[in-house]
């Protein structure tokens, strides 16, 4: 990379955004977590390293030898991943594809059958595992991924128990009978069962999900239903997502951001405690905008982070923290929020939503020290907004 400091300050935020977008797209594929675990970790690490180096460059510091070593390792893995994905894409365009949900049509002699996407990602995982683990101090470093998931509690559940919990959790259409089967057992940060739900009569959406072995928690869920033309607004989607989360036992959540992508809305929730937003405890719900049906759910952040906490009392008042802001900023709102730092420490902050010109930002000021911890830009997209 030969970019100047000015160019780098633009390159790294864009890399952060692209890696997170790729991670979000990967999470929406109907694939067991086990099949994309290493690929997912690579994208998480890329996003975090881009954020950390971008923050350094933005603060006027030089990129050091360790940074170059990390970027060179990422470049090699990205090249390998890109080549395999382009190979899968070209084959799928020629031959069609299948997701291993049912036996692929048998190819006639002398012809090739459809590309098995699940098998393709298994091959990618094998390739990615050939690379050594990255060592750095970001929140997605390998040693941090191996920490115990704090929110996974309860007794060990059997396969039958996991199937029953999957059937109870999925938003199955009324009047349809569903069968459930365990496709495979899942390793990784939250061991469990990869489960497939299918309508007994062959009509209706299929559901794929992972259920944890300890406690029987649903880690993620995805439906194969493709939403039709959107007829609902984002407020209706937010309400549908909130009702679903509440009905599944997540009763301390508050919606934060919602964004539309094609004909779906993705609603992000955080745990709220004593009127404080706990940002590490994150849940995402996907809602189809043609009907309001929930077609996706992910609670990995919540299950990895959620635990009883003793939150400190602020040493600064909101007014004192506000005085630490740049006087050119117009303050629109303020609240207390617990946020994670790059090293996974959590700090109590005041979250100020501010405006500078036509752009909104979120500024986080440490409620104990007055130090400015983080600045995020609020990006308006698809009728909703996200903080980046």
C-alpha cells in the first residue's frame, strides 16, 4: 500500500465498511456457522484492523512495521478468498447451484451437476485454515474469540431438546406442520447443533439455525424465503422485530438502528439496564417488508457478552461531559451507554448525538474520566440509519 496519509485516512474507513458489509452478507447465507467460521473470523479481523490503523492514521501517527505485517497477512488471505469465490461464481453461472437442502439433481453422463455452495465454503474454510492466526490486540483476535461466552447459561440439552427449542423459536406459518432435524454439530465459540426445519407438505419457508448445547439458546436463524415487493415502512418493521424479540424472551432490549436492504429491514437491538444502553449485548432481527414476517435473527454478540454487571456511577454529570465537546458541535441528544473498547474493556460513557453542518455524529465521552473514547458517523441508508 503506497497511499499517502491523507489517502489512508479515506482508505481504512472504506475497508472497515466493506469488511463489515461482507460479514453481514455472509451471515445472511443459509449456511451453518461451522462452515464459515474461519472466513467470518477473517472478515471480523479485517474490519477491526482497518478501524485500528485508520484511527492511528487519523490521529497523525505513522503505520509501523507490525501494521505492515498484519496488512500483508490480510492481503494474502484476501487474495486466496477472492480467487475461490470467483471460481465458485463462474462455476455457478455455468452449472447452477444448490445449497445442500435436498439432493442435487443427478448430472447426466458427460455433464456437470449444479455447484454445491455449502461444499464450496467447506473448501474455502480449509484454505483459510492454512494461514496462521493473526496476533494483535483487537476485539476479534483469536485469543479473545476463545473466551467463554458469558451469556450462554443453563443445562446441557440433548439433540431432541434442541429440536424442540428450534421448533418453538422459529416463526412458523400458522397451519403448517414442520419437521426438524440436526444437520451437524457445531464447534466454535458457542458449541451446539445446526438445525434444519422444513414444512412437512413441502410448501412454506425453510428455516436454518444453530442452537447452543448449553442452555439451548438460538445463536442465529435464517429463512430461505425471499421477500417480495416492500409494502411496509421501517417503523412497522421495527415494531415486528421488537415483538418477536420480546416473545422469545429478550425483554430488556431497545431498538437502536434500522436499515433497509432490498426488501428486508435489519433492526439492531441492545440490552438496556438502569436506563443505560449496553452496546456489547447486541441482537439483530431481519424482517420481510412485504409481510412483516421475521426471517432472520442473530444473537451472537448478546450471548458472548451478556452477564450481570456492576455498573459504576458517573463521576461527571452530563453537563460536565458536554463541556468536553467541540463547541462547534450542536448537541441533539444525550444518554448513558456502556461501550466496548478495542481491547474488549467496557467503559461507561455519555453518548452525545451531535450535528456538524449537515452530518450527524455520535461522540462517546468517558463518564468517569471525561476522555473522548470514540466518534462514529451516523449514515443514512435505505430510509434508516447506521453508526459507522
